[in-house]
């Protein structure tokens, strides 16, 4: 074997080795699949579902199995959607909704529904219209949390066959047309006016009640004062009667004489000049009083 034949032999053996190495590398690349944590791979074999690969290193049969779908399992948010609905009391409202979901079973999602976002949006719109149609406008505004819970549960039941989990459903806003807003504003103003009138009437009633209570209290206090005065006069009369009974008529005459002297002193103590006309009987009474006083003094 000459040198040229040796060179050709070496080249042929090296080429075979390189081909085998390249084939091995290709087989490894095709067989080993590294799936990210946020995704799942749907594997098909000859057009049929073979398996679903989870996060990490996975092995498949090269050139027979293939990755048909790479599905993200992260939570997704549908674009905010607005749909019209009619309440039970025939009021047209515009409801703005937002839905959050994630894919839990990719094999169901890719083989049972083509456009996931559109399907969920259509389902949510129908459920929102149906639920709002069962409620009055006031209930829609007051029980929004309950309405959201009902819509979420209904959507979960509807999309369960698609391998989807609805994590949240929100009603962002409930808008009314201008005519309905004007009517509600008039109703609100009328209600405020009614409350103001009721408050004013209750205030007037309370003022009358308080005035009557005050008058009754004043009457009761006046009656109590009169009763006290009457008791005092009765007690004074009783004391005088007892004194007369114990000391005779002179005690009464003595008290009368004192009162008469006090009256004369009061008349004499007045300012200016007073002209006093005294009856003869009064002068005699004063004389008797002074006699009594004189007798008392001696």
C-alpha cells in the first residue's frame, strides 16, 4: 500500500467518524428537550397526542416524536371587554369586565378549542348578560361582590372542558346611558328633599313636645310653690292659734300692735312728703297698740 492509498483510507475513516459524531449530536439534540418552568410541551407521534412534557429535562424519540405546541402556563389577562346588558327592571347598562385565567391541561386546550381568548370572552359576555338580567339595577350596584362570585363560578363551569382555570373575574365598571342618569339624579334629589322635609317636621314636632314639657314643668313647679306657701301659712296660723290658746287674746293683740307700728315706720321712712289720711278707728287702734307695747315694756 502506497502513501496515497493510506491517505485516502485515513480520510475515509475520519469522514465516517465525523458523520457518526454529527449523527449522534443530532440525535441528542432531537431526543433531549429542556422545558422552561413557565411552559409545557405537547408531544405528538405521527400526528397523535403522545405526551405532555413538564418543566425540566425530558427525552423523546428523535424523528418520530415532535413538539407540536409550546404552551405557557402563566396566568393571563383577557383584554378589558365591555358589553351591554338589560337589568330585570328594564334598564340598559354597559358592563366592563376583566378575566384572569391560566391553562392547567394543555392537551385539552390545544385539541378542544382553537381561540382560547375569544372563547372565554364570548362565554363571559353571555354569562354577564344572563346574570344581570336576573337583578334590578339597585341590586347590581349594591351586590357587585356577589355578582362577581356568581360570574366567576359560571365561567369556571363553562371552560372546565378546555383545561382552563379561571383565577379571577372582575366587574370594573357599570355605566348607564344619559337618560337613565338624569332620571336617577331627579330621583335622588326628590329623595333628599323628602328627607329634608321629614327632618324639619320631626324637628318642629320635637320643639312642640319640648315646649309642652317645659310648660308642664313650670306648672308643676308653680303648684309646688303654692303648696309650700299654703303649708307655711297653715303652719303660721297653727302657731298663732297655739299662742292664743296658751297666752290668751293679749298675745294676738300684741302681734297686731307690732304689725301696726311696723306699718307706720314704713310710711314714715318714705322719700319726699307724704300726706296720710288715717281713719279715727285706726288712730284708736294705734293707741291701743301703744298701750299694749307700753304694758309689755313695763
